């Protein structure tokens, strides 16, 4: 039989793709003789191009090969109208891609000895076609262990609350998770008649049937959840091998944005700047953008703020800052603030000595990047499982403070001002985040918890 290979199958959104590629690099660092094959399904929507990122990985890591599958046409319309629609469209495209994935796997198995396949949670439909193949299938869970504990327990919640929507349940008790309101659960499972609800119940049932689950987290960060998964939810094949974060830049197709941000930060005092950035899909209304600006101005603090166009202006290339922000705002704050359009190199920015706080949408990759930089967070969730993540980082891990929104989800300038001032002060949240940075570094050392978990995983493949 030929060379030994591992097949990775990420979901198309860039956050999922990037952390799966980092997993591939980490596996190679432990076992350079393996070849890594990454199957790519074309995304149904593309807020951020991945082409330059994929090209740079291919040139730096000859052992990583990308297999681009042809596009498929789902039943749904190709223009996503809502976030929910995006999720159902994504699941549909991944399901329709099964025959192409099967062909790729069959062809790879003719030339390589496939030791294992690692799939994203959203790619669960592929299990329909891997049953007749000889290798074990693992999950790579791109959110945290606390979210995994919820996912493993979700089918039980579904069965024990018949007819009830999670959004209406005042409090849920889930092993390894702090008491949490039903409305803080991931958006796609809040209501039973949501078009993806039943699919996600089914996917969650499949998690515990896999050969194992690799999680992008580390023991010290989510110790209680990791323990609960093994002991109370009785799933022992979990491998917390994080934090896996990208050290370089992704999506750097925004001209000199990156350099100008970092040059500006070089001239700011240490820990004096609050950084506001909300991921590739985080969008605010025009009214909310103005409110953030007023809050920042009144806070008196230095800031670096990444502004994207509101949803209704998404087809325009560049945000027009003068019309989006309050009149005179840019002039009045030019000596202590910088507003950048659409994108900033988040990891280099977070690691800059001038950054003292981070207002984030609570995507798991962003949380880990902040932890690794030792920067405390203001948690302002927008979509997916981000409200859930807020509860975890505010109440369980205590490395963030919450941005409180009104019933309609709107955040006032007064709240922005208050939270920016609070996060920039020295206090227990800052101390705890700095301590967590050290434990993250320890986890990745040769004898650390994450390295030990990775070694165990690789050994299990060599004996299969």
C-alpha cells in the first residue's frame, strides 16, 4: 500500500477552513511522513476570498494537497436572504457534494493508505458515504468543549422538552455548562420549526458514534466541560489539542490596511487602545454604527475599529466612512482613534503591545486569539453559537465582560462607553486573561496537555 495519508474535510466558511488547515499543519509537525489531503467544497457565499490563503499554504507545505470539488446547485436559491438561509444552504451544498466526495475518497484510497478522515460538524452528511470505507472518521469541533457538551446533550434536551422551543425555556442545566437561558443557545436550534433544526438534532446524535472528537481548546481553559463530556456524557474519545490559531495573516487582500494599522499602533502607548472587530460575517445597521461611534468618542479611550458596510450596502465594495459615521466624528477623534475599512490583521493587532482590550463577536477563533494574546474581551455576540460563547467566557472562564443589548438587540452608546471604559481598567478580568495566556502556552509545550492529547491521537492511528 502507498504513502500514509489523513483526509480533512472542513466546512467552507473561512473560520472553519483556517482552523482545519492549522490542524493539518499540527499533525504534520508531529508526523512529517504523513500526507494531508483537504477536500474543499465551493462555498455558497463568499464574504472573504480564500484563494490567496490556500495558495500560501500550498507553497509553504508541500505535504498538504487541496482537492477542489466542482460546484453543485442546491434546490434553494443561490442568493442567501438571511443567516438561517445561509446555514440551510451550506448544509444542502455539503449534502449534494457527497457523490463528489465519495469519488475523491475512492481515488485517494487507490494511491494512499488512508489512516483517518477528520470532518467538520457541518459535514456530518458525509457519514452516509464513508460507511463502506475502511478508515475511522473523527470530528474536528471548531468551537469549544462547552459547546461540544451542549451538542452531545442536545438530543436529550430535544426529547425531554417535547413541543417546547429552546428560546422559551428560562433555564437549561447541561453537564459541564453554567446554567444558561434557552435563548442563549445557538441560533439555528432555538425553534423547532427552523428549517435546519431536525438536521442538527440528527447531526448531534452522530457525534457520539464517531471514532473520536478533536477539539480546538485546551484543558485549563475548559476543564469542567472536558471532564463532563468524559464522565457525565460518557464520551471518552476526546482530544483537546488547542489553541490552534493562525499566526500569519488570512484574507490579506485589502491593500495596505494591515501595515497602516500596525504602524499607527506603534505610536500609541502600551495597553491604551481598545480594538473593535466582528469577524467576516459580523454586520451592524447604519444606526448601530453611529451609536458605537458616539460611545467610543465619549469613552475618552484610544480605539482601532474595523467598520464594514451595513447589510443593505453589502454589494458596495468599500464602506463610505463619512456617510456611515456621525458628522465630524473622524475629525474629532483623529488624534486618538483609527477607523479601518472592512478588515484588519487580527492576530498581529491583538498581539501588539498597544492593545488593551478587544470588543468581539465571540467567534471561537477570535476568543482563542484573544486568550493567546492575553487581551481581555467585551463580548458582543451576533450570530451562530456566539451568545452561548458569551456565557462561557463571561460566567465560566471569566475572561470577558458582557455588552448588554436591549430587547431588540440594539446596544446604546451609553453601554458602549461604559464597557469600553470598564475593559480598559486593570482588574480581575485582565489578570485572569493574562494568566490564561500562560496556560495556553504551557498546553502547547512538549509535555503540555494539548501535545499529550495529540500524541495519543496519532498513536491510535498507527495501531488501527
